[in-house]
C-alpha cells in the first residue's frame, strides 16, 4: 500500500468526496494565506509604536530583532502543534496559529496599556487554555455554541467573508486609513503594491471563475513573481516593498519557553481574573464563529446549522492555546484563512496535516512564509471573502427578527475588526427583537444567558474597569 493510499484511508479522504491531491493543494493554499502570522505575530508582540516607552516582550541580553526571531520560531511551533492535533484528533481541514486581535490585545492592552508583565500575560493565556480543555472535555463549549441563535449562525459566514476581504484589501493598499471617513480608497495609480495586487487579484478571480485547479495558489505565486520581476528588472524601486524581506532565525527559544511559570508570582487576583475572562470571551467566540463560518463554506453544517462533533476541533483549539502559552506566545486559535483551503476542496485532517508540515518546513528555510509578500498572500483573502458572501442567502431576510441580529452580526465584524464582537452584537440583539415582536417562546434560557454574559463582557471591556484594577 502506497503512501497516498495510506493517507487516504487514514483520513477517510474518499469518504469525504476528496482526493489526496486536492487535500495537499488545499493545505498549501491555507498555509500561504496564513503564513503572514509568522512575521506579524512577532512584530505585534515586541513592537508597540503607539505606546511611548513600552517595548512589549523584552528579554534582557537580547535585541528586539533576536526576540522577534525567537517569537517567529515559537509561532511556527505553536501553529504546527495545534494544527497537528486538529489533523489527527478532529480530522478537520482547519488550521491554527496565534490569533490576530488576540495578540494585539495581549501586547497593546495587557502588556502595554495595563503594564502587566508579559510573563503574567502568558500565565493568563495558559489558565485560559486549561479552562478551555476542561470545558471542552465536559461538553460545555459545544453546548454553549448550540444555543447560538440561528440567525447568528447563518450570518457568521458572510460576516467572516467581509472581515477577510477588508484585511486583504488593506494589505494590498486598495483600502487605507482616513481621518475623515475612517477608510477610503488608496492612491492606486501611484502605489506599486496596489497596482501589482489589483493585477494579481483579477488574474486570480479569472482563474477561479474558470475552475482552474489550484487557482488561488497560482494567483499568489504569479503575483509574487510579478512583483519580484518588476523589482529585479529595475522597473520599480526596491523600496516599493514588492519583494518580501528575509531575516536570520534564532532557534534558541529557552528565554520564552516556560516563562509563563514566573508570571504566576505576585499576581493580583481580581485583575488577573479579568484578563483571563477577556481572553476567554474573545478566543471562545472567535473560534466558535470561525468553525461555524468555515464549516458553512465547506457544507459541514447539519440541518440545524451546527458543526457535527465540534467538540474535537474545540479541543484542538484548547490544546493549541495551552501549548502556545507554554512556548511563549499569545492565544492560539482556529484561523478564518482555513476557508481558503476549504474552498480549494479540503475536507479532512490531511489538509491540516499539510499545513502543519509546511509550518515545520518553514523553520528550515528561514522561514518559508517570508518568501511570499503579504500583499500577494492576502489576494486569497479577498477572493474567498467575496465567495463567502454567497452564504447570505441562508438568512431569512423577510423576518425582521432574523434580519436585525443577522445584519448586526455581518456589519459589526468588519467594522470592529473582530469576529467575536460581531457574534456578540447578534446574540445581544436576538432576544431583544424577539421579545419586542411578542415571540417570547422562541428565546431559550441559554440565549438569554449568552446575551447577559455578553452585556457584562462589554461593560468590563469598554468601561475602563480593567485599567482601574491594575
């Protein structure tokens, strides 16, 4: 029996209507679209340019560049461990890594604004991971997700699509910040990154529409080569950032690994608990929303809008968070970029295994992720974001008590740059509009409980209570 057949049998590839080749292509696609985290996560955790005098994670005797290199290695290892668990335990095509938003909260809010030592922040992430493991083993996480209002479940995929699209458009220079309107169109004709990105985007759209196998991979690689060619030929200056940079890797991560243990010393109980709760809420609902949204894209959901055996990918997420904290990075979570691999046909854990192996492989080539410019890899996010908009047809828009929570879920995600906030907006609004319409019996006790919990969470998160307790 050959390797291909062995893999197919182990992961039940054919039973899921896929092939080994398709799963491998899907894994490569997912990896390329999320590989940016190997560069972005270390940068976020060590550099805080908006907070004067704060260095983020700083280790005595090491330069910021060396710390970033350590964090790149830790990011890769955490992603590989978590995604391997997803592959073999859950047999799902979902990839994991330290989460965007979660790492920003870790660095800018907890370590930066609150002044909590980074070791203590890692301890909070570790505790969060242990709580997740316990809740998942008890079936509590799955039970909570099952009480999600149906309009929220059906809207998550579209909200994530918009979220993906805005991330991609920003990386490509098509959408930029604006002090008057918050966002606006960039200077496309004068920005080489935007020009190359637009060419690559429409090239990828054309391949995708023509059902070309591996269209997203071809688009990413083709766009990268175009940027490289324009730079090498001298048509565009090397300062235009069309070519990804590279840096030497520092493989000794001992200053980071296990640092969370020292973080338990001199912990102020109340503020530590608030930090753990905040990590808990954001990670829990980011993961839940991602699993439901990507599951919707892959047609994994059952007739009730639930992901069968969701406890297994949830456990993989919990183990990943715990392992990541032990290694020295912020919360590990399931990535919405997994949708790119699912759209390429990935249906089993073999896709996740390919992602994990590529992460490990990137250690040897310093690292592989940096060879793909961010603007090129993010073309996939826009393509998949547009494709995921089709999920909006699953919402019963003619019912106002469905329209409001679904609409809030979809709109708040991209506008607040948070999957969790979008889900929260939908969950809080659902019982309110149902009661207002006189449909009391359609709101369960669990749905009221979630709404109240999110209300309290927003009070804690936005009232300055965390700052007041530190």
